[in-house]
């Protein structure tokens, strides 16, 4: 009778972490795009109300928080 080890190997764990990091990066990129889109639709007055200028949305949306 053959025995099959169902435990994860180091390679499969590493692959899982890579996939998780890729998905996380894609989600962050999409969130940055959505933020830029929303901020880009605001008027100059609305941007001023939240302390931004017309050129700031790209800088704001690309400002990333350090990973914990």
C-alpha cells in the first residue's frame, strides 16, 4: 500500500506566500486606482476642504503604509 504525505513542503509554502503577496499587491494597486479616481472627480473647493490641491491625489494615493 502506498503512503502519500499530505503535509506541505517548503516549496509549496513558499509558493503560497508568493501568491498571497501577489494578490495583496494587486488589491493595493486597485485601491490606489480607486482612490485616484474618486479624488480626481472632486472639485478644487472639495479638495481644498480636505487639505489637498489638484496635483495631490497621485501623491496621496501612492503613499503606502509600511508593512507590519
